[in-house]
């Protein structure tokens, strides 16, 4: 098993290399890049002013020499592979480049927003598994009882409502009408002037509505996944045999059926590592949360390619590490698993 995980770790660098090459090539080939946008903006400025600012015979607002400087600034003056390996060399030295939009190092831009998405991601992950696993067990044991039916209604209603749509409704009712919670933001403007207890209260006050939107979608998936697999295991022959031999129903559930039912939960756990930081850009947009997901969306829309590459690199790394964590959890839950 040790050799298997060592091989998985060794596969991370070539996988990241392939992913970044594809994304880097796409950023160079798609139209509407930063160079085209700079030319368009300069033409719009020239049209707004006098026509004498245009270069005669070219119909452009910038000269060829200025265009060459723009290509050099954006790194478009070199062939694709040469530009990629130049970027890769900087990454290996710890430099992700500079953002076109913020005029700051990419790592600084990401580092400012990473803790925000990490906070919401960790809280969402902990609450999801802390609530859904006991709830899934309860629904499987009390199948077709009022407890199961009532909880299923709330789960499916929450799953049917998109998080961003629910966020708009929550803001209109609890923030605008009742004024119980702030309309958006991660913390208040005077957060640094508050005491430690007041900072915790302010953070919790701003987190309630976004966390509800983050949780509604994952609750149904995890709860029903555990319930269905637990019911299948409770109907299996080995559970009936254990009960027939004198094992109590409670011990049959907790010591035998539950462990096998946790295998699909462990399989999907690693994929949630990426969600810890990516979050939902729609929810972040509605609640004005300047997180990692919104940063990636704005970088794509603004053609801020250094930030796009930094976001893709970090998200891909977390996904690959998460898959390895899933394999480890599956091996811990199911002793029959032997990775060769």
C-alpha cells in the first residue's frame, strides 16, 4: 500500500504539467485577450477624442512599436512553448507572475482571498458531515416513519432551491425586511477595531446566511447517499445472520452495516477538498464575499491570465491531493481494500 501511494504522489507533477499546458494554450488561443482589449480601449479613446491620434493608414490608435511593447508586457512576444516554460520556471521558483488587473503578484492576490473561501469551506464541510451522517443513519433506521418523511420534505425542498436563489430570498427577508443580518460582506468595516469576542460575533453574524446557502445543496446528497447504502446493507444476509446469532440491532448497525455504508462517503470526501477553496462564485457575488471562487470568475472575464493560471494550478493540486485522501479513507474504512 505504501508503494501505491508513493506512485500516486509521483504522478502529481506530470498531471499538473499536462493540465497547466492545456490551460496555458487555451489562454493564448482564445480571442479577446488582454492585448485585444488594450487595442480596443485605445481605439475607443481615440474615437472619443480627435481623429488625429490615429496612425495614418492603419486605422489604429496605437503604433506598431507600442503594440510590440504590449506583446512583450503580456508575454505574447514569444512562441507558445517558450512562454509556457518561462512561466513554469517562475512557478518553480515561487513566482506566479503579476496580475494584469490588480498590478500585484498573483500569490498576494490569491493569499488575500484564500482564507475567506477556506473558512466557509471548512465550516460547510464540518457541518455537512456532522449533521448528515447521524441524520442519514436515523432516516435509514426509521424508514417510512414520520421522522423520515418530514426530514425528506425539508431535504428535497432545500436541494431543489439553488443556493444563489435562496441567498437572494434570505437577503430580501432577513436583511432588508427584518434587518437581522447584514446584506453582505465577510466582516464589518470596523472589524479590526473590535475586541476578540466582538470580532467572533461579527464574523458569525455575517456568516449565517451564506452558510445556509452553502449547506442546502450538500445536505441532500450526503444524507441520502448514506441512507440508501445503509438500508442496502441492513437488508444484506450478513446483517440478518448477525442478528440471528444474537448480535443486537444497534451493534449490527454501528459496527457492521455503518462501516460498509461509509465507503461511498469516503470515496467522495476527497473531491470536496477542491470545494473548500473554490466555493460558489454565485453565492460570493450575491453576498459580496471576495473569495477564491469570485476571484477565478473575474480573472476569466477580465482575461487576467496569470491569475487564471494560479487558480487552476492550486485547484488542480488540491483535487489531486483530495483523490489520494479519498483512497486513504477508503482503505481505512474497508479493510478488504489492498492497493497494489
